[in-house]
């Protein structure tokens, strides 16, 4: 059900204001967001694009629900100003990856819900996992590969492990040791062959000059 005009509903919990703008067919973030709110539910609208600094004045916001909006793109600085946000719900959208630095303003985030998005497991997904890795206090759910076909259903963490696992250090060391052993074997084989040649065809091989023979030469000085 969609309302013909913007309809605000709110409730006060412990003297904190929680606002609800769900099911209103909104295709953008309203510019007149209340400054004092700590919770905002904008789920089940038709917002496809989050633009920079739309929450810049919502400095007290701690919970933001943007689930079920068909979100496809989030600009860098879209969450600027949300320094105290603790919970962010982006589930049931059409997100494929996050642009670099999209999450950099969320210093105190503790919960990130990402379920039911068509995450594409290629190089672009690495930023999101990199950010989560360096923010271990953030719990998250729903980071599952949708494309490409060979990784569908995989956890993004497992995909990235295979991406980085193509040249592991231990594999490199093993190959290096194997190569060194093969080289030593080749050298030993060459020495054996030369030895056999020396026995059977010694007349063809130059022989080293012995020390006595070297001293046998007489040096004559012409006056």
C-alpha cells in the first residue's frame, strides 16, 4: 500500500524518537528528515539510488532500515554524517557490490544486514570484505555470491580465499625446492656423462696440465 503524500509516524522509546516511512512508494530520501530521530525505517519503498550526504544532518541516527527498496547503487559519502549509526539493514535489495569508501563514515557500526542481494564475486567485491575484515566488531549476514555461475551460493569470504590462494607462499616454496632439486639432479647427471666420456674417449678431452709439467718449461732470456 502506498500513501499519496508523505506520512510520518513515530514512537518514543526511552524519550528517543523512532520514525517510520515504510510502504510509501518513496523513490528518494526526503530532505526534511527530523534531526532528533535515533531510528528510521524506510523499508519497502522504491528507492534505487542513495546519493551523497542525504543523511548529513541526521547525526543522532543509530538505526537505519533500507531493506526491500530495490537499491542498486550507493554513492560514496551516501552515509556521511552517520557517525553514530550502529545498525544498517540493506537486505532484499539489488546491490552487487559497494564502491570504494562507501562505508568509511560508519565508525561505530555494529550490525550490517546484507541478505538477499545479488552480490557479484569479482574484484569489485573485495572492498566490502576488506572493510569488514578491518572492522571485526561489525557482525554481518548475507554475503553470498550470486554471480558468476561457478561461485553461486559460495560465501564471499571463501571466494576471496580462492582468489588469493592462486599463488600461496608454501606452494611457491615447494615449486622452488622442486626446481632446485631438478637442477642439482641435472648437474649430477651431466658430471656422470662427462666422466664416462673421459674414460672411453680420453684422447678427445683436454687434460689438465700437471704441476711438474708446468715447471718443466725452461725460460730462456734473449740478450
